[in-house]
């Protein structure tokens, strides 16, 4: 995935985003275009086969919350997504900002009975995106994002072997997948991002705090003040 992290690729992404925004009828001449991110999160629970991820910062999620580690889109802005990441999180509290994202359900981190196995369901799921009630992306399979690194966290055994504290993860690339054609998120439109599971999760670690979450992370180009709000 190193091709995602080059000056040449960044220039191509920027130029492509400019073209797509103009084709969408947006005024980029009076906009500020920068590299940016959208970070969307939802708490995982047993008994659910669908999760809704609000895109705008004035939308409430299913639990009427917006986590402090989310980055959503302003209504007056637009965003062209060029890469997509999907990650598992274990948050110690609702406002925890110290957790580490995971590219697979490591059984050391997701240590509850049957939890690591249950979370593999995420990687047999898919995401779809709807804009103003029109499906613009029917299927994006989350298996694209499962990445077990060569070196994984291992719990130590006192007097026998030392533990390994962290997975070997490079978040400049691991867990991300290039998105082509790009998806344009326009703040004045109504977007629905939905993750559809083939079966409900059989187990999760906690339903309050701590809790397991799923994060969708988009990287791309933000066009500030590019939409007209009526």
C-alpha cells in the first residue's frame, strides 16, 4: 500500500478531487482545498445486524452520541474520499482518547469469552452508501481491511517468556484501501453509511464502558465552504 504515501500520488489525488468537485457543480474557486480525514465510529453490540454511521457533525448517531474521537463533515463543506480504512477499537470510557486502533480482532486485546472470534463477523460484512435516498455504493466488503501483521501483541507468561505490548501496525497504510472511483461527500446532501452484517455479533467486550467500536476512516481532500446551504 506504499503507493498511497507518495508526493506524486498525493498530487494526483488532489487534482482528481478538484475535477470531481467541479463536475458535482461545486464552486471550488472560492473554496479552500486541503488534505483531510473523516473519522466515523459506532459502538458494537450483540443483537444488531446493521450499524448506521452519521456523516455530518450536526447528526446524532443511533445512541444520540458523537464520540470525541470522531471527525465529521460540516454542512458547508465537501469531501472527496480517496482511501478507506476500517478498524476495531476498545475504548476504556466514552471519552477515551488513548486507545489504539486494530486491523483484526487480536485475542489479547479482545479477550472476553468468544469475543475475538465473534468480531471476525465484521470482516464478512459489507458497507453501502446512500445519498439523498439513492444508493451510490451498493457493496464495499470489509474483508479488504483485515490485516494481521507479522508481529502481534502477545500476553507475557511470568517467568517463561516476555510479552509483546503492541501489534506491528503502520497506520499510514495498514487497514486502508484505495477508493476508486472516489466518493464525494457533499455537506448539503443526506448521506447514510450503513454496515450490514451477515449475522449479529455473538459477543462483545462490554456494552457501556469499556466498549468495542467499529471505526470507518476516510482519507482524501476537503473543500471548505464549497456548498450552498438553503
